[in-house]
């Protein structure tokens, strides 16, 4: 019984093709999971960063009123109140 090159080559070629497909599927799944985890971290940290920045912005928008400025100053000449 004689084995031709083609009859041996085709099954080997098919085994390699199937193995490559399997490797690509595993690599793609792993990359998807990895990018998903990275995206989740970015979103969580972005939320924390934005929350922190919002707190800072609110503090900047509400100026601290010094005790001296809390008292209403009266302009003695005109009788008008100034803040």
C-alpha cells in the first residue's frame, strides 16, 4: 500500500488549520476579557475621579466667607448696607 504525499499532506494541513483556529478563538476570548476588565477599571476610576473633581468644583464655586465678611458693613455716610 503506497501513501501519496497529498494523502498525508492534507490531513496534516487540516490538523494545523484546526489548531490555529482554536488558538485564535482562545486568544480572542482572552483579549476580550482583558479589554473588558481594563474598561471596567477605567470606568470605575473615571467615576471616582469625576466625583472627586465635582467635589472640588463645588468647593471652588462656594467661596469661603471669612468671619470679617459675614458681618454686614454699614456705610455710615449713606446709610446703605454693603456685603
